[in-house]
C-alpha cells in the first residue's frame, strides 16, 4: 500500500494541505478578534463563508470535473485555494477575510471532490488500500491544521493564511509535474442531478441529520476557542489532539463498530455520545480543563459518525454515488454553515453556556431523526452483493469524511 507512484503521493500531500483548512483558523479566531476589534459572531463568519460556499459549490463540482477532467479540476481548485488563502492574509478587516475565506471554500470543493477518485484510480494495490491511504491523508490534514495554525498564529494571525497558500503552491507544482493528463471521460454530469436526488426520502433524511449534527460540530469548532481564552499555540495543541482521535476512530473504530452493531445503530450511538459531550461543555463552560478534555474526546464520536453516515448516504438512494455525495454535502455544509454565527451571537449576547446547550439539542434532534426514520434507513445495513465490492462502497464513504 505504501509503495505508490509519485502522482499518488502528490495528490495525497495536496489532500493533507486541503484538509488543514478545516481547523486551521481555530487557534487564530480570538487573536483576529482581539487585533481587529471584532466580536465572536463576526469572526465566526470565517467558518460560515467557507462552509456555505463549499456546500453550494458541491452542486457544480461534478459538472466541472466531467468537462475539464480530473487533473485540470484539481489544479483549478488548488489555484483558487492559493488565491483565497493568500489574499485573506493581506486583509485588514474581518469582512475581507470572510470574503476570501469563501473563495478558499470554493477551491476546496473543487479539489476534494476530485482528489479521492484520482487516488483510487492511480494507486497500486486494492481499492480498499487506496481508501486507507486517502483516510490517512485526511486524518493528518485535520490534525495538523490546528497545530500549524497555532504555531504560525503565535507570530501573527496572518501567517497561517500565508502558510497554506505557500504549501498549496508546492502541491500545485507537484500535480502539474507528476500527475498524468486526465481527459474527461464518461457522460457529462447534470447540474440538477444532486437536487433531484434529494427527492429520495432516505437521502433527504440523512442530509437533514447531518445538517442538525453540524450545528453541534461547528459550535465546537468555531465557538470553543473563545471561552477557552488560551494562546493560539495552546488552542492548536488541543485541537491537534481532537484531530488525531477523529482520524483514528474514522479509520479503525468506525468499521469495527459497524461490524458489531450495524451502520444505523453506530450512527445513533455516535450522535448520542457527541450530544452528551456538548452537555458537559455547556455545564462546565467556565472550566478550561473540562473544555479542553471535552474537545479531544469529542473527536472520537465525530470520527465514527463521519465515516458511518457518509457510507449510509452512498446506499440511501438509487442514484450514482457521486450524485448522492454532492446532494448530501450540499445540505449538510450550506445548511449547517449558520451554526458558527448563531453560536457566537448567543455566546456574546445571552450566555456563554447557551451555544453548547443549543448544539447538544440539535445533535440530539439528529439522533431522534435517525431513530424515528429507522424503516427508511433499514437498507443501509444491507451487505454489498456478490457483484459489488465492499471496497467500492468504501471509496465513496471516505469522500465526505
């Protein structure tokens, strides 16, 4: 599995950098607010713009890649990330940073939606081994983002943005040099296909579940740095631990749990565990030790849920799996993008405890939806038949992890 050609390692490296963007700004949220005189709700828009643009863009990534081919789509995504991250670092006000963070989200959508298919097509060994390689890149990126953000952010809040832009230039050069030309293949994807897929009740149920769950997820990600009130480096270390545990459970624990209790029950257990963690954070918001420990432990439940719910999406509707993935990503990212702003507003205007209570309530609502709609989701635990490989299902499981 580890003896791969240069083009696979090039895309895998670019994946690491792309996934860094999810948690990179966590450690610098408070420094940005302090230096630019912004409130938590204003700074939280760095997450909102990033996620809403990425969510909406998921509707067009298939349309773009089916016309440009994988290599050109990857390079286009990388160029957009370079511009978005680099220009965000030059801004002197929150509105400008928010705007270019949205540009970054567009680039991420184009890149991430294409990278998995590229790795699985070019990697040596089985498809399942290619998935492990992709998951490893995902985990390293999610874990390293807060660490890099904290390290560079200890010098200036601008440096993490410049750092990502510089690393993406290296990734762009690697893709241009080492990835063979990939002309468009197959039929051209329709812009309306993901929206039509949401007519299927099971897929819509999972999308709404993810939307509700994302309220808790982005409350944890975007609001916790404010009550923690620690240095950028310290916050980066805490979220580094969160990312490591998330990566471990998504790759190792989620498949183990799925084999023992099934996909739907595994999702339910993960959601209930995450809701409990948010309640703990709501009660003991004034304790930095409790908040820090809860953030790290939450990574375990988030990793399990990310893997299992995405695999369920792939089996939820009788549509092409990339179409199902795009429809699901559109609902969960664009719908859940309001959570960071809502959490920041509640925390600064009502109570510092309230965002975590609201996050816990929405995650609990997502668990109840899964429990109530069990008949519509029963087929997600069906085994892949003899003509469909299990590894093929896992390919698309990783796409939204």
